[in-house]
C-alpha cells in the first residue's frame, strides 16, 4: 500500500513550495521531493527591455537577496558591453557586497536556521526563532544583532541608494563614489562587524560545540551527503564572493574543474522532473544519475559549506583560523555534513567583515574614477557572484542596441535543489519506519532544508510572515488518513 | 529605511511591482498618496519584503497602515479585508525558512526597546495571479483601486488624524 505524505507550507500563496514524501508498500520512504513555486515568464518579461534595466529588474525577482542579483547583473553588463570596471568601483561594489553577505548571514544565523542549535533541535518549534535565541543568550545579544545588521544595511543604503533594491550598479562601474566621511563610518562599522562575527562564533562554540548531543546531530549520518562542491575562488583558490573562477571539487576534495563564468554552460546542465517546476542542475561531464550522491553522481552543492569545501581557505586571517578550526573538529576536508552549513556561514560572516574593513581602509575607494563608459557593441554577457545561498549566474543575449533577446538565470537555490531533495529524503527515512511517522518529522525535515537557507522568492512578504507546516498522510486511495499541523 | 520620518502615520505597501497582481498593494499606496498628498502627517512607502526587514521602516511611527495582497481563493477578486495584528497571533512563534511573522517582529522590537507603532491596521486585497512576471495586474483590480483606496481611508480613520 503506497502512501503519500505531504509537508505543505500553508501560505497566502496557493501552490507554494512543499515537501512530498512517498512511502512504499511497507510504509518506508521510497522518495521525497522538495518543490518550489513557479514564477512564470521572467525570460519573456526581460525580452525587449534594455539590458541596462536588468540590474534594477532582476533584484525584484526576490526580496531576500536583491543585492546579489543587482551585483551579478551589473557584472553581466560589464561583460555584455565589454567594459573594464575602474579599480575603485570594483572595490566599492565588493565593499557593498561584503556588507550584504554579512547582514544576510547574520539574519540566517540568528533568525532562521541558527535557532535550531542555539535554542536546540529538540526545543519546541515556537521557541526556535530570534525570540528563543534572546531568551537563551540574553537581551543584549538580541540588541547587538539588530544594531549591527542595521549598520551593515546602512552601508548598502549609502552605496546602493536603497537597501532593498540597490540601484548603483552600471555597466562599467557604479553611479556614486565614497566620501571621506562615508569611509570613516564604514571603517568603524567594519571593526564592529568583525567583533560581532567573533562573538557569534564564540556563541556557536559555547552553545553548540560544547554540547555533545548537538555535535552528534551535526556529524550524524542522517544529515550527510558526499557530493561535489562549487564556489568562486580568487587566484590563490581562496573564497571570494564577488569575483574569480568557479571551482568544483569532488567528494574527496580534489579539484574537478575550474572555469570562468563565460563557460558555465560547458560545465552545468539542468535536469527536469515532471513533478517539479524547479530544475536540477548537475555537472555535465558526469551526467545526471538520479537523486544519489557520490563521485559518480553529477549532483553538486553550493552555498557556505560548499564554498569552503571548494576553496583552499579564506583570504583574511581570522576567518582562516575559524576555517581551520571547523575542519579540524569536523574531521577534515571536505565536510559533507549538511548542518555544518550553519557553521560555515559564521566563518563566512567573519570573512565578509574582515574583507569589508580591508576595502574600507583602502584609500583607492576614494578615487573619483568610478566608471568607464561603454563604447563597444553588445551581444552576449555572462556574470557570476556568490550569493548567500550559493553561486548565481546571469546570462543575457542582446541585439546590437543592447535590447534583451534572451535572459537565463541560474539562481543559488536551484543549484542546491537536487541536494535539498536528497537531504529531505534522508531525514524522512530516519523518521518514518514501517508506516510509523515520528512526531519529530517536521522538525527534522525542516532542519534538513533550512540549513541550505533555500530562497522561495515569493515568500518574501507573506503577511503573517511565517510558513506553518502541515503533513498530510494519504492512503493508497489518496485519502488523507492523518494530518499533523505544527502551530 | 525612511530617512525623513516626520509624520505620525505610515502607509506601507507590500508587494512585488513586476509580479502581476502582487503589485496591487503598491498601486493602492500610489492612489492614496494622490488622495491625501496635502496632508503632512502621513508618510508613504512601498517595499517588497517583510518580517524583520520592515522593522527599520515602521519604527518611529505611531500608526501603521499596512497594505498587501492575499490569495485565499475564497473571496471575490478585489475584496478588501481589514485585520488586526492579533489576527496573526496564532502563528506568533512559528519559525520558517525565511522570516519572522509580524507579531513576532513587534514583540522583538518591544523587548529590545525599538519604538513601533501603537496602532497597526492590516489590509489585504484578494487577488488572482501572483506568479507571472508582468507589470500589469488584472484590469478588474486596476479599475477597483480608487474604491479600495477610499475604503482603506474610511476603515483606518487616517483622514481624521
């Protein structure tokens, strides 16, 4: 008797993302799928528009990581118009981007995924949020989080024009430079960001690493997949969010390939399943072998842990120390533990802080030369950045006037879509045996996908601001025999 | 963040301007701005986010009027519904992949001493398509926006402030 279990977020959006779990005749998990909503017609929407509009349009795909889309789009325009960005503009873009990565990672750790550990994986779901974190670590910590995020976002506002949807990126540079006063403020904020990142890592040490039970959950088999890993690296193979080469390592940590963003189609293909709108990217040279991990499967992962796995280290001193400590405790590199994404996110938060300070202290950011005017005839442009949730590709083709003929985006969460489905399946397998569904199913399955910080674009302003979860268990006649609602 | 907060009332539209009917809340804010642009005690803001991200925006105001779209599939397209923040209390402590709910944001602000509006009115407008990229919304919604805007003014009492 086959049964179907649906973990369905009830939101204001019909057809929103959900998790479906299919059981076999014995009541054990045969398959599990992570589904996301389809936002229709972006390519068509883009066609016929001037390419210069794309850095303002693409951030509106999503209210969660607009700075990533804006920056990636601006870089794509640089490529499209074949124009070099002046050094000062490049540094200012990266400075703004570092502020964005910091505040987004802080949001995830304190508000979204981190509470699973700071408050505890067994804690009631109602406590696993920022309010639970404050109760556990104190009100002052809560104030620190809110204050430092606000200051980082103030940097984005100052440089980007707007915090939610920046408008500063132009082909060949940026629209606004940095004043001496701005720079002083950025330096002060950067220093405080570093301190806050260290405070967060210490918090992780004290609360998570000091608790054997939590460490066992992180390192346990239920949340482990041996996949390929992808991330942007600089010339020394160190993590870089803004620019560099895309590097992929195999499950043993050996370099599999390294390529420029222009060559992404030589290395990445997308698999389609009839049950999902989302595509499943995989490594072209290995091929799609189904939802399995291992060296023979083309499935790869992106985002914090993947970036660290795909690199040879961090480009800033304290982040490098944190990186080394993480791998020492996890038993070497690469680490395949999905829940270690939270830890890697904190290491990256420290890197973003240190990098921001480096850039703010660089006098070149005061240079007035912040843009080169494009003079070449456009045809095709490809750009890449590391978004908080992973590698983000933009690809535009235009006519000779720069009017979009075709646009293709591979967004971060899509890169992880196959791995997320595998993680959800593995968690469900551990919680569903012979038809018996453990009460912990929701928490454990949620933890599996939350580690990736998946971005469901249209959930950005769901009015209650929450995603309640419901599990429907169907019998072989597709009649609901049990419903579990987490409220 | 709104740099020049001078008014006591904030009319805040939530929505994505390039996702068909999702833009309706933003369009209503535009219309309200035309209707009451002579009043200097009202600020207007439109944004495509929510949760903790709106804390900076709403902080400092006494009265928040929040306008968003909703798709329940139960009400007629264009139906305006007024909610109080307490309507969402039943989900106050849920976690989700991306955000806090509004009551939790208010609770967080209260705990950390961030001033938030004393009065919060939430309006939702029933819509149909929030998945297709388009600058246009349904014509029937577009035509109804002036009526919806006036209804919001009546129900929020903002003209009397």
